[in-house]
C-alpha cells in the first residue's frame, strides 16, 4: 500500500514538474542576463559617439565658442603682451577684438567637421577594463578616449583648423589675415625705439596648433558633459544598449 502511494506521489510530482517546466523556462528567459565586458565596451563607445555628435553640434553653432566663457579662445599666451601694451598700437583694442572673434569663428567652423573624426577614433578604440570605466567617475569614458586618441585626433583635426583659419569668415577677412595685421602693427611698435626701451619682443606665433589644441579641449569638455548626462539621466539613454549598460548604475 505504501509502495503504491509512493509510486503515485512520484508520478504526480513528475507530471507537475512537466506542467511547470514551460513556466520555469519562460521565467528564466525573462530574467536579465549579466552584462558582459563586450556589452559594456559597446555601450561606452555608443555613449561617446552620441556625446561627440552632440558636442560638435553645440560648438559648431554661431557663438558656440565665442559666447561660452568657459571655452572662449583668447589670444595665445605668448601674445598677452599685446593686450598689456594695447595703447601703443594704433587701433589696437579693435584689432584684438576682431582677432578674438575670428579665432572663435574659425574654431566653430572647424568643429563642424569633427564628428566623423571622433566617431572613427571611438570605433577603432579598444576599451580595456570596461567595467572599471563604467563604474568610474562621471567622465571616465571621456578621459579614456582622450588619453587613447588625443595625438591621432590632433593630427586629423589640424588640417580642418588650418582651412578654417584661412577661410574668410567675417567681413571678408580670414582669421590668419586679421592675426597678421595685428602682429604686424605690434611688431612695428616692438621694433621701434620706444618698444625696445619697453623690452617688447616681436610675436611670430602660428595659430593652427594653438586653435587645434583649444578646439579639441573644448570638444572633450563637452563630450564629458554629455557622458555625465547619460550616466545620471535615464531619459538621455536613447537606445536599448545605453539603457541596459548604464542602467547598471541605477542599481
């Protein structure tokens, strides 16, 4: 009798398990799988691509540089003596203002072509310790991108800057032409008797490397801002990959 009951009980359990199996399988499928390093790496790259596109769009607008005091491009450090001795240069203040405006206009123009350069660098980048970067600071991925691609980006970006510096962007005058006019007037004063007494040194600075450095620094700064938004605001995670990867930070 006991043997019969045991057999019936076993059969019941087997039948119950068979009926429950589809539900168990469905439950297992519905459970999120652990993030892989490959997924995290792809998510970080996606965030940087979106960030670079948004940053480029923001900075390439008129006054994207010029009216942002945090990134506005001023005269190169070696040319600060021009500002200090502005009263010695005929029309000096106006010339400086025009050069500063054109420096920023050149940067805004060059940055408009930065997105493909950034996206290419991000696509080719191998992200080591993806989980460490994901769990890092608000700009951890941007810092990693900068450390890995700075030299390459500078090399690729400088021709765009050179072209913008030579382009007639404001009042039919290029940035380089405006800069040459300013430095020519200043160097004439520096070479005069009064200039020598004041120990003024001629200025022969080339703008392409200077503007390239400033423009790239601004781009990285704005990409970092975009990365922070994606990390902090779920609404900024505009696709499933970003939601899955950066959703890990909400836990």
